[in-house]
C-alpha cells in the first residue's frame, strides 16, 4: 500500500511540474488591435518571456490590399540588437535581429511595425499579421523554443463610430 501511495505521489508531482512548465517555451505574438481607414497604426511584435535572446528571424505575411507597410522600429528592450527589415515584396516582411549578448524580459515588444490602412473601406474588415516563420536564438547559438500567435486586426471605415457591445 505504501508503494502505491509513493507512486501516486510521484505521478502527481510530475504532473504538477509538467502543467506549470510552459508548453511551447517563448511565445511571439501580435495583440488584438484596430485601425481606421486612412490612418496609421502601430502594431507591436510582442514576446511573452525570454531568458537569453540574441537572434531573431521572423517572416510575416499581411494583407497588402488593406495595409501598406511604412516602417519598423526596434524598441528599447532590444536596443543592443542590430536589425534589418526586408519589405521589398508587399504583403511580406522579413525581420532579422542579432546581437553579441542575449537579452531577457517579460511581455515586451521587440519591434513596432507601422502600417497605413487603406483610404476607403466599406464596412468593417478583419485581417491578421501571420507568422510564417519564427526562429529565436540564444547568444550560445542554441535555438530558443518558440511558437507564434497571430491576432485579429479590425479595420473600420473612416468617420464611422465604433459599435459598442
């Protein structure tokens, strides 16, 4: 009987460790946002938590019929990292960042992307900035396990009040 109790206790303890550990490591995401026709919106690329981040490679797709990429700026959290944004093909952004030393933090933006919303919209539209590739590296050149989550961008016509819930 004592052996069975020890086995159950060990299984429960292991389950609690498993449940409290992050399933995917670091999450890279775009928060839920909205913008108006003809305006500029700043879309942050967020990281939930990371310990030793020294390299980033992201390939993002967006709907070029609604959004036009204006510029991307790195944030203070990643100031020590150099960055390059390839925006040659409308609808696709390739972001690469690298540094000699890793950074750490929780719930911060690594890059703020500025888009101009299409001038004329008939009715509300929803779109997303979709992560096609995500690669994070430590300063030891080891891959940081990560997953990416895209959220909805709601685009509203100019001058029309937002519907209240």
